[in-house]
C-alpha cells in the first residue's frame, strides 16, 4: 500500500490528478478507467476532457439503471481510476474512456500495449472529437495500433445491437459541449458544416466483438458531466446520452 501511495503522489506531481488504479482493486465490481495519454497536440483539454464527473455520473446512473454491481468507496461514491498504457494495472481495467483523442500521440510501445489490451478483451470508448481534421489525426494514430487493412474502421448504424443493449436508440445523438450550446443559442454542431453529422465508429476483433467504440462529432460524456448544470440541457441531452452510455457499457461487459 505504501508503494501504491507513493506512486500516486509521484503521478500527481507530474500533473495527473485523481486516483490511479491500485495494485489491488478493492473488489471485483465494475469501475471505469480514464486513459491518461501523452498529448502531442491540443484540440480541447486533452485527456482530462469530461473528467472526472463524466465517469462519476455515468457510474452512478449505470448502477441505478441496471443490475450491474459498480465498485464504490466507503462513502458510497463510485470508484473510477486513472491509468496509463505503460501501467501494469492497465489489464485490471475492464473499460477505458478517452476524451479529445485527437490530442494523443502513441509511441510504438504505447500502440503495442493498447493493441494487447484490446485483443485480450479490453474495451476503449473514445468521445468528443469533432470535424475532419481531428478524425484524420486520430485515424493515423489508430493505424499504429490496428492496421486498417486487417482491422477496418466500421460505421455503425442504429441497427447494430450495441444501440439496443438495453435502451433502443433510433438515431445517433449529437450532443454539444454545454458552453458551446449556450453561446450558440442551441446549436449542436461544434464545427459547423464540418461536424454536422454525428457518427458511431467501431473496430472489431476477428471474432466480431467491438473492442473500440468511437463517437465522433458529438460529446456524449458532456451529457453525464453536465447533468446538474442546466435543467434544459439535461432534459434535451442527458436521457439519450445516458441511454447510449448504458448500452455501450452493457455491450462491453457482455461481449
């Protein structure tokens, strides 16, 4: 425990705030891990995008809306952790979330670790990347992990089972950052015509399991993070955002 505590302090001293995945998890219940990646460019606020309230609130609603046992602290708050691709504890994480993924820079070692994690049964959900440029940048980084000729990126429609794991979602939602939504008078496309259509992309393993989900031209996690900030924003975006979030989590845990 002293080693784990010292490691956490060392990480915080390098600008990482939050609880790292402990060497020994407190229980076998579900917990979300936030991917702390190396930033080589900035399109938003990097790996901290929608952290930590995104994970916290999604974990709470997931425990309320399903029968899944979510890991909790003694005070009742859900456990959620930070993890780097280089950490041994990566493989203790059943589910990774990553925001503003266009900011990432993957070294060959990091790419190999992410590939190993995903092929061993892990799941990564990337969210809140907008427009053509960010998508092209992320696609180039992803090619270091999965060559597209072997693991192609697939555009999913609401006909795919992931859209109905529990809740039936008939249309891919576009959820804007709450600040942009307020400033724009209710617009939902953060980069105008270049991000007008939201997409759900995926990469499957050779058995057909989705191991990487990518929600593009939308900020699903803001529906979690900002649920308490504005009643109108909540009513318009959070129910659909949570429905998709619950579906993705249930898919990841059952496949």
